[in-house]
C-alpha cells in the first residue's frame, strides 16, 4: 500500500492528536486515582488512630484495680474484637492502596508512552518494503533457512521409503503416519 504525501500528513496529524488525547486521558485518570488514594489514606489513618486508642484502653483496663472482674474482661474482649476488625479493614485498605499506587504508576507510564509516540510520529514516514516471497520452484533456503522441498506428487510423502525430489526420504508427515 502506498500513501501520498497529503495522506501521510493527514494520518500523522490525526495520529498525533489521538496520542495526545490518550495521554490527556491517562493523566486525568491518574489524577482521579490519586484523589481516591488520598481519601483511602485518610480512612486508613482514622482507623489507625482508633486502633491505637483501643490498644491504650485495653492496657489501661488490664492494669486497673478491677482487672480481675468479669465486667473488665468483657470490656477488654469487646475492644480487642474491635481491634481485630480494624486490623482486617486496614489490611484490605492497604491492599487497595497498593493496587491504586500500581495503577497510578501505569497510568503515568501510559501517558509518557503516548507522548513519546506522538513525538516519534512527527518525523516518521511510511516506507514501502518489498517482501520477497520464496519461490516453491527454487530449491534454495526460505526465510527460516530451511530448504524448500518440491514434491512431485502427493504419493511422494507416504511410506517413508519413497525419495523426495531432493533425494531424501519422507520425514514422517501425517500422510505417512
């Protein structure tokens, strides 16, 4: 396929605009994720403060004069159960925050890649490349360096004893098995 100079300019302009739009979208998305992470961090810090308060309360109750009473033990148990729930919530929030940080980094990388691609597109030109297809009549090597074998008839591929056109025997194709 060949492109005229005008077509190349038109496609280049459209592609650069598309790359810049993708970069803008990635940065906007990253900003939104960043704000969400700030909110998650605030919740995490609130839970952390509550956990520290509960820990101090439990220690105070355990050192109180009435620490041996059933009422005191029940209060400590309730506070410890709340601490356990908070620990689970904090672990969940921590995992989400890590995923958010990873997403944030990917979005920034995506924006940078899109801008780099736009910069590359400013000078890139479509160049026609002639693909050279191997000729099956040729006994020379193909693109992978394998020798192209010309089979005279389909019967040359059966029996593993018949000679192929290059003098070798059949390697054991489906027809021979």
